[in-house]
């Protein structure tokens, strides 16, 4: 998107892309507060020639967990920050709406969701 990577918050997809040599991982910035999985990791990387300044992802979570969490936040706070607690720690997830298409009774699609903070 305009020469930058947006989205890309799933650890399984990240792993598969890195395994194929399409992701060049530079560094992590933040390790979340949880002692076990899932945990949160903020990272910087290059994907297929495009730079991601800071990205975050749950590490060790299932796709079902992420789909449920992001769906819940999108339904509860579409296009906003969703504050919640995970394992006793505060977590903020940001969702975005996509205004150019609809489904059902004119409801908006979810465009992306990402972890804002977990400290």
C-alpha cells in the first residue's frame, strides 16, 4: 500500500512467508507480558521488497482465536480501538472498516485488525 506493508499480523503466515524466503525479519521491539502462549511480539521486516516499520502479532495463537478476537472487537468497536483483558493483562486491538463494499444488510467489511498495545 503506497510502498509500505500494511496488515500482515498472523504469525503462521509470517512463518510460512519467511520459510519461503519472502520475509526478511529485522528485529523485534516488544515482547508481551504473558509467560506462556499466546504472546505478543512487535517486529520490523521487509516483505517481498516492501518495508514494515512496526508490526505486531500474536505468537502461538490459533487462527480460530485470532478470528474470534478480531471479529469480537470489530463487532463491538468497528473502526476503533477495542480495550480488553487477556490473561489478566490489558490489550488493545484496533480495527478498520472498508467502506467500498458491503455484505448482508449494508454492513461494512472488516479491512484489518491489529494489536495496539499489551502493556
